[in-house]
């Protein structure tokens, strides 16, 4: 059994356009820039959300795109940000023209979610629990 060394998970995403992805995750969502690390297949740009590292990698050669959508393919399908201000975030994203796959919705009492697409079509979920 694995033993956690910190209270969060990190995620790595291979992106087609690092400038567009950094604009979305760093400038639009506000993730903190941590650093750049060369890796064997490209360049990793590390951002931080809480104690999680969000690693965007610009590959040397862009691989083919997978099927977009949560229900269209097996594997890791979306990333979730648990936040405290979902209505504000959704308003700001709508004003910036970000595409929603699920508008702000109460899925059960006290739990609201919304989902958007990042520049590569990856699903980004926001969850607020009261």
C-alpha cells in the first residue's frame, strides 16, 4: 500500500500549445507559476494549486489528440479543482468566452459543480461544497 508524502496529488498534462495552456491555467484560473524543467520528451512548466503541482508539458513532437469528452474514452478524463467561489469563477470564465461542458449546477444539496474545456479540450471541473 502506498503511503502519502503530502495531502494532494499532482497531475501532468501534455499540451499542444504551451502559451495557450499557460494563459488558461496561470492567467485565467490563477495557478501559481513554480518553474520550468526540461524532460526527455519536452519542457515541463510547473504550476501550483494548493499543495498540488499541475505540470503542463510542451512536447518536442505533438502527439495525436485523443477523443474529447468524459464519456468518450477510457482513462483519466478530467481534473477537479475544489474551490470556495464557484459562481464568481463561472461568471469570470463566461465573460472570457471559455466553453462550458456543464454550466454551474447543484448535483446534490450543498454541492455545486461546473465543467469547462481547456485549450486542448481537456475537461476541467470546479466543485464547491457548502
